[in-house]
C-alpha cells in the first residue's frame, strides 16, 4: 500500500487559519517550565555533526529533525480539573512539587514556540486523541477536538482504543469529514475531518484482511524522509465495547511494526518511528524522573518493555501511550542497542521534544545522537487566540446542556486510589437505579477505567462552589453505557472479584468499585486469585453464599465481559436499563441539595493488606 507523503513542508504559520496546509483526504479501506526529563543515548554526535544550540554551521551530512509528540488527549480542550490537570515534578533535593498543566490554548502556544528555529519539525501523537472526552468535545462526537488538532498542525497519529468507542464508521467520519449520521451538522457547517492521517496498521477488516486505515505515512522535506507506523494495543477488543470493534481484527503490535518497517525500507525510507498506543509504568510518577537511572526498583515495567525489545532495530524511536504515564526511557532493541521510548502522560499536560539526527549519507537516524525530554504544558504562557475562539464557539453550543446543576457535593470527590470515592459514588448510583428497574437488585460493580475524573468542590465556572453541573458529570462518565442487570451465583460473584487480580489482570489489577453493601479484603501480599480473601466477602454484612443467586448491576461494557471480566459476560436474566450518566445524575439530584450536599464516600469497602 503506497505511503501518503507530505512534500517539501515549509515552516508552518502559527496563526489560526492563515497559510493552512492544503487539506489531505484519507480513505478507509473498510466502511515548558520546570525541569525537563532528558534522555540521551550517548553524549556525542557522530563525527562532524553540528551543535545547533551553539550556532555552529551545519555540515551537509547531518540534519536535526525535531519530533514533538503527545498522547491520550481524550478531548481535553479546556484545562483538566483536579489531579487530572496537574503533573508532579522531582526537585534537585529529592522532594516533589505539583504544577498545573494542560489545556489546548496553552498546548498550542508551547508547541508553536518549540517549533521556532526548527525548520525540520514534525508533530506526532500516540493515540486516544478522542474518546472518553469532556462534554465540550464528547457532546459533539469529538468534532471540536479534531478541529483543535488541525489548528495544532498535528502531522500524524496512531489510533488508540478509544478511537473505536463509536465504531469504525465513526472513525472514518472523523478522518474524512461529513456530518454525523444522527446528530447532523453543528452550526449548519459540514465537518471537514482531520487534516492529518490516522494510522492503524494492526487493525484489519475481518472480511478483507486489510488495514482499515493507512498503516504508515512518510514525512518529507527536501531530501529528508521519516516514516511513521501506527498501531494500537492488540487487546483493544478487551477494553472497548463489542459493538465498537465489530467486524475488526487486531493484530500483534511487534509483528505488524516489523512487517511495515520492511515495506518502508524497500521504498528507501530508512528513518522510522513507531507510534504505539500501548505503554509502560515508570518507577516514579514524576514527569522528569530519570528512567535510565540504575538500581533496584528503577526503570520501567509493563507491556511496552517486551514490545520494545522485539521491534526491529530498523525502527529508530517509539512514541507510546495508553498508560497515561510520563517517561523518557531507553530500552534495548533486539540487537542490544538502546532505543528511545517516550510517553507524555495524558490530557495535554506534557509534550515530548525529541531530536532525531538524520544522516543524509545513509538516510537513517544516527541512533547514538537521539535526545528527548518531556516538557510541562504550563498555564503561565499566553493563550493561543485561535484555540480560545474555538473553545468559546463550542462552549456556547454546549452551555444550555452543560451548565445545568444536577447535584451538590460538600468536598472534592477524587477518582484516584485502589478504591476511589468517585467510583464508590457511581456504584451506589447504579445500585439505586438498579433497584428502580428491579427491587431484587443486590449490588453494583463499576470498572475503574470507566471513572474518567473526579468531582471538584471549587467552581469551574459561574455555578458556585459545590455545585455539580451536567458537564462535570459528563466528564466523569462520558461513554454512554447502559446500566444492565444480570443474575450470578455467589460462586460466580467470587470469581468476578478474583478476576480483578488474576488472568489478564494479574500483572495490572483492575479493582472494581463496589456499592456500599459489598465488602471484602484484598491481600496484596499474595499473588493471583489468592489476593481475594474469600471468607471476607460479605453482602450487607453476611457472607456470600456460593449457591445463592445475586442480581448485579454493572454498565454494559462490563456486562459484555470487558476488561478481562469474562464471568460478567456469563450472567443470566439480563435486563438492559438506561444511560449510566443519567443514573448518576438522578442519584445526585435525589440525594443532595444546596443546603444538604452529598459527602464523598469514605472508600472503606475494600480492606487492603499490603
């Protein structure tokens, strides 16, 4: 399949629409303030390379190419609130501090400043640009985010799992344009689609066996060529609703990247970057942690490690995502040589600036010269006026719905922790809704990945402190799942809890958030299913009877066996209810008022032994 090339790109303008690149069309086959994390593969460039920082002339052999990258934006056009809008910075004395970060008005300014004096600059992303988005984007099927990314001059991105939340046809529309099939056109304007290609090399149409999107893309300027291969995690069907991935097959990341690396090489493209929507977990939560520091407990773990170790040495750098972590690490390739692997956290709070030194003699990247650093998208810079205008336009459309008060809280309701107050609140809301559908409903379970944010007490707009707006609720639960009821035996319920910490979830547990009447002990000193202390599992203070039948409320994603909970896909006597966000809104409205706000749950339903 031929690459789509961008020819002889000139330095891009920073104004909103002036000098915009000619829009490209891509068809689907199927319907920085603060300390920077600096990673370097070696201290020295190849002999004769220039030092641009000191103004020395550039020899003809080498050309520095700037690669700016980010990942997991999730439609966060406005600055995220609470912990979702902060990053942790490691200080020289070993202490840490937090910095407010994110918002496309600031991201645009940072990227445009970073590009200055870099005639060879590419901007790439690692997937999940849309999906699980706040109301300003999600309400409009993420058209606002695509418009923002166009203005950011994004060159290319891989798909992530959330690009499939509304299915392949909707992804095709985001790429190619056109009005939404049911919502129509907003502001009587036809949506133009993305100016950049989405890459999905390992996502195949089951009928044709061909990628549903372009598998790779080549950036060109004069005699410099850099190829990009984009993949999402092979387990996308395990973290997306069945309807979203219907008719699609997801292939192994390593196998796919190695395949298309050979294709690019045959076309004479030897400088290659992989955009991978899969990631790792660094030993520190600080964005400027030295991922390559030696010692026990240092470095990075997670799926990206094995992936990186097996991707062909012909690939020069990996831009990753999915785990929402920040890291700039080197991981050895199959030949044992270190290779740069980066991730810029999530929600537009960071961007990564990587220098790729292109060798015109070989057409390849001089790997010993690759340097990379994560930078904070601080909110102390000027806002980009074109982004402010875009946000204002869509907020005006969303305001009648988003500004409606739906409840009141007495303090922040965080979404962090093994058991989070926000997760508990959602589970309680789903239990209450389940009992409305069927009074025999016994308990509710909520998947942690479906809790996209917490609720903050401080007013975000003019609504007042403690007021929960519909927009804030939408940010917490944006997936439009339904609340489903199913029957399970007590033995199956125990097995569901064990699946949190075993099987596909053994390495990275997914702890379900329980309604208030379900309690148990999680012993993290043990391994696998043994981490669930079976004798401690109680419902309303009584031990669960393996032979009894229990009516359980979950969202439709879990009811389909999502997140590795195969037992939840085996329930009986199914009853499909209404929207899960509506259940939360109804619960907040019924149980809180301005004079009697709801208090955050204590989050003591799961007793954790460590």
